[in-house]
């Protein structure tokens, strides 16, 4: 497993933020800030990843990157992944969706 220090560049690259790695937070667009927040949350390999509307400010290409990264990081760490979303595009990229009223949850196997 990569150390936290080794994961930072990988996450930044995977989320399409390499060109913004040295930008100040106020210089990031809303979508870039959203992706940076996701990277921060994944650095420590949490046992449970809770993502509330993780793709709400993202275009389709970046939504797909985030969905793939969340799924992979959960799988690598053996973590459970709970996503709350109203975005049908995101649900299309999750392998196992359980409908709970208006919300959908994903749990890594």
C-alpha cells in the first residue's frame, strides 16, 4: 500500500487536478474544489466513505472520474461506500445500488 504522501500525487492526478496542485483554495473553481475535497477525504484510506452529493458541481467527465475513484478506493481499502445523490448519472456508474426511498446507497463488497 502507498503511504499518504505517495497517495497525494496519485489522487491529484486521477482527479484531473495536477495542473492546479499549487493553487490556493480560493483560486479553484467549484468543481475543482469539490474534487480536492474528495481527494482529502480519501488520502487516509477510511473504513467508511460517506459522500453526500459528491458529483453535484461536476461535468460528466469529472463525475465519471470521481465515481471510478470512489469505487476503486473503497475496494482497495475494503471500505464501505455510502453515496447520497439525486444524480442519475452517478447511479449509472455504481455497480451495486440499493434504493432507500429517494436515496441510493452503495456498499463495497
